[in-house]
């Protein structure tokens, strides 16, 4: 049984991935990152990787049908039994609705949604820095960075609004500060 499903939201560059790695230990939850899964497909040039290459390079979202199917396969694996930390999924309202149906079908529910917020100018600086350090193709170009931030603002923020209109607790957490400071804020918001 998935005892707790926590959704982690935050624009590109908000430190979502970094926090997720710490939080998976603290919450004893399986970290499921759709961005990491897609990057893995890209790096091994799988059939899916080849299909999504141009989408990711352009900072757009992979189609819902492809993303939802990948998430379903992942959430059917046994290591999610104790809890799941979903990082980067859902990214839009159709994905959120799909997740609701999937979880309800298995008798699970969402414990909370955590939203990391960081001002846009700081995000752009962080992403440019990450492109230099990690060589991530989707971070390399400022136009692509802006498109990814716009996609987040247009689609993912609407998805946060979707949860705010339901009974699921939504926690807005200040994402500026050291890794430890932000982790403490997130855990406190979840009541840990
Ligand atoms: P992330 O590491 O979460 O910023 O994701 C990197 C990229 O993977 C995004 O810019 C999208 O192209 C793709 N991606 C990740 N998660 C999703 C999702 N839930 N739906 C569609 N595309 C996604």
C-alpha cells in the first residue's frame, strides 16, 4: 500500500530535484522524478528517448499519454509501497486528473502538495549556472529557460490551483535559503 503520496512542485531551478533527494530519505518514500526518467531515456537513446529529444530540448512538455503511461508503470513497482515522493508530476491539470483516478483506483490518496517558490530572476541565474556545471541541454539556452518557466507558469501553476480547490493540503514553501533550511521548512509544512 502507498502510505503517503507527496507531490513536490517548483519551477525549473527551484531546487526541487535537490530537495527530493533529501526528502526521499527523510520521508522514507520512493523518489519518482519524471524529469530524471526522461533524461535516462535520452542518455541511453531508447525509442522513447529519441521520440522526446526535440521536445525536451525545446523546454516543452512530453505528451500526457506518454508521461502517464511511464508513471503508471513506475507506480506499479513494489518499492513505492511505503510512500512516494512525486517530483515533476503532475505538470498540468489533465495529468492531475489522471493521477487522481489512478490513486483512487488503488485506494490511495495524496497526503500533501509542496510548492517551492523562488523569484524568477533568481531561477534564471541558477539555471544558467547549472547549465555550465552539469551540461544539461535544456538549461543551456536562455530562450529555452524562459520557455520552461513560462510552461510552468501557464500549466503547472494551474495544476496547483486545481489542488487548492480540493481537500488536498497545499503548502507554499519559500525555496530561498540553504538546502537544510528549505528541507526543514518542507518537513515542517508536512507536519514532520
Ligand atoms: P524536470 O527535470 O522536472 O524539470 O523535467 C525536465 C523536462 O522533462 C521537462 O522540461 C519536460 O520536457 C519533461 N517532463 C518532466 N516531467 C514531465 C511531465 N510530468 N509531463 C511532461 N513532461 C515532463
